[in-house]
């Protein structure tokens, strides 16, 4: 109780401080100049099929920022305002700070009119009433050709924050409302940059900027993990090479590693590397198509992916030095949505999951608080860390990207409804209060769906003796999951991603596999004598150390028995 009170008190204090300073933050002295102003149209569609359109007034700006070394630099970006908001026909609900995903071509810069992603979020039938702010990032726009910071430290995070501050000043000068909500968003490499933006905000701008939600997906938070996963799949032709090559190029340039990359490559990549990656003429699709069918091992010399090579070790050391998790003290009042398809063929899902784990493992150790301040949950508003790693696909773009942007659009449209009175809508909060997987199961049973009966029947049919052992159950589960291209271990990973603890998984397992009399005994008053000769006399109560020891001992026993049979 004391711990929860302390946390609540600290949260209220931080929130009050943020609210006090946010109003004055918009008067920050930022030199912003307009470099272009145009009316355009954004489209909501897929693969050239237009489903919806929305007129947009786009203002391209130049603004001051700084690179990772603290050197001043002028960057470009835009402020995009839906026409009905710009004219005052509709109220402004908020601002989306959008971080664009991977670009190679200079024509892909946001100020070149290339809307890919933010258009899906804004120009759709839900008509979210948000202004979009987006930086070109270093290497595009007015810094074209100077080499982008691709998934490299907080450089693009700083660029994004400075673009937001400049946009605020411009909107204030023009008397345009910025609404109530501020959302930080990005997918793929844009997700990495959105997280970098969040880190920069937490560390240096918490008195000026408060994100109501940061929505990120399919991004490499842990660059060492992402790079090593690429290297482990060096013989897999389904791995998209352009991302690996862009990481190499970016770290080589900005860390001053001095590698002669073309000499470490095989043909045709060696001869075309400079042209493809530095001329600004080619898109990622162009490069990917040119390398289609080639594996990492076929395209590169092994010094770039062999873990014991000096080049690999030097890269790893640099990645660790500029890693986003270094020296980051997360603001526990911030809200996150983190998602990835679970078998991503471009960005390893494990590297994206590492970000959710980074937050979920964050504690206020100095206050003696031993419970996590961010708890994973697939249910929004139940936690500051909503996670969704349940889509069983390997398609980073057509499945993962589309799912992300539809979620972003839905979130933007929902925020004004969920918080229509300035607080969380009590009807909605009551709906999700106490929502858990166990409650879903029991709710299904009240609707006449015998979940327990279905599970027990399938386990009984899995093999002689009822298949009640842990290994037998997992084997039968693997068989049932095979058509879905899932394994039982992957299913357990999904459960963990959704915020299910081992205790909850065991509780669900016990509930679904126990006979009805045993289930009643589990929920009975512990002061009553236990029924004679029931399974409960052999199996400890859920939630106790002996309960997990019971399962562990049985698992080890069955493992040895299985080994002996072989």
C-alpha cells in the first residue's frame, strides 16, 4: 500500500510539473522559416488502389537542430494540416510527431511530397483531426547528400524534437490550435527514431513536451541483436539485404570506422554500392530488386558477419556505445504501444521485443520499489505499456506495416472519445477493469462455450493415458498448432508478450486440465478440510513455490524418461 501511494504521489507531482511548464514551452525561442507552402492530397489505399482522399495544406520549414556531437545544423521538415482543420471547419484534436521510415532516394524525403504511412493514419474514413509534423532528418531535404543517421543513436530523435518545437512556434504565430493530444509515432526505422525521440524527450525536454502516446512497431531497438540475427541468417534468401547494408554504411560513416565497404563485398554489389547507396537516385525497392535472391553470404565477404572478425567486433562495440538503452531513465507517465509481426523477415522481432522488455524490466530501485512500473498488456489503458506481438506473419510491410498504421489511425480517432471529459472515459475504464485471459475464459463459459471441456477432450485425444504430462501436452499442442505455423514455445512467447506471467499461465493450465471437482477444491475456502483422495492432495495450490516446483520436477522426470527411451 505504501509503495503504491508513493508511486501515485510521484506521478501526480511529475504530471503537475509537466502541466505547469507545457503552456510556456510553446514560446520557446526557435528560429523557423518557411521554405515552401503548398496544397496537396493524401490518399488512403493499398498497392495503388485509392480508397479515400483528404486535402492537405503542407508547410515546409527549415529549423535549427544539432548533430550527435552537438554541432549546430539546419534541417528541414513539414507541418501538414488537413484542409478542413486549416480552414477552421473542424476542431484540432492534436498533433502527430511522425518519424518516417527507411528512405534511400532523395525523392523519398517528406518535403519532396512523399507521404508513406502518415497518409494512411490521417487520410482515412475515420478522419482523425490531427496536424502532422515530420522531419526530413539529416541527409535529406536541405541536408541532402550528407549521409543519413540510419538507426544511429539519438541523432534523428533530436531532429524530430526540434522539428516539433519549430512547428509549435509556426502554428502559434498563425493562430492555429494544436489541440489537446500529442502522439509520437513511427514504424520500422521510423519506430527506432520515434523511440530515440522519446528518449531525448525524457532526458532533456520533459518540462516542455508530454506525449499522450508513443506508438512504434517493427523496429530494431537492440542493434547488436538485430545485426547478429541478420548474420545468423546469412544463408537465408528471404532476408532483405538493404537494411543490413544501410546499417553498415551509417555506422561506418558516423562512427568514423574507416571501413572500405566495397572491398568487403562481392559482385554485383561491390561495383554498384556507391551508386546505389550514395547517389540518392535509387529506392530501397530498386536495391532490393537488384539483389533479389542473393543471400548475405553471397553478397558480402565473411569479415562483415563472422562474429570473431575484427570488423564485426568493432561494429558491435560502436553499436553498444550509441545504443538507445544507455543512460535512459524512462518517464513512467508516458504511454507506449509496441508491436511487431512475430516472424518479421526484415527487422527481427526479437530486437523490437527488446524495447518492451527494457521498459517491463524498469524499476524504481532507489525507492525500494520491486514491482515493474511498465507492465506488458495487450489491453490498452490497462498499462503504460500496451504490446501486440500476436500476428503470426513474416511480412514486415504488407502485414506488419498495414496493421501498424491501421492501429495508429484507430488510436488517433479514439483518443478524443476515450478522454472526452479530460479524464479516461469511465464507461470504457469500467469495461476493461480487471480484464484478464482467465476472465475471458470464464466469460466464454457463461456464454455456454465449454472451454475446459474442449481443452480436456483434445488433450485426452492426443494420446493414450490422457496426455496429461507437460511434455505430452506440449507435443499435442504442437500438432494442433502446426497448420498455423506455430509451436507451443512460440505460443508461450506470445503469452509473455501479452503480459501473461508464468503464474497466470500455470493458473490457466491448472484450471483447464483439472477435473471439475478439483477446480471447485482449488477455489474452496482453505479453512475447510480437503476432499479425500483428490488430485489436489498431490498437486500444490497455484501461486505457491511448491506449485511450480511440482511442474518443474514432472517436466524433468518426463525429459529423462524421454531421453532414456531414445
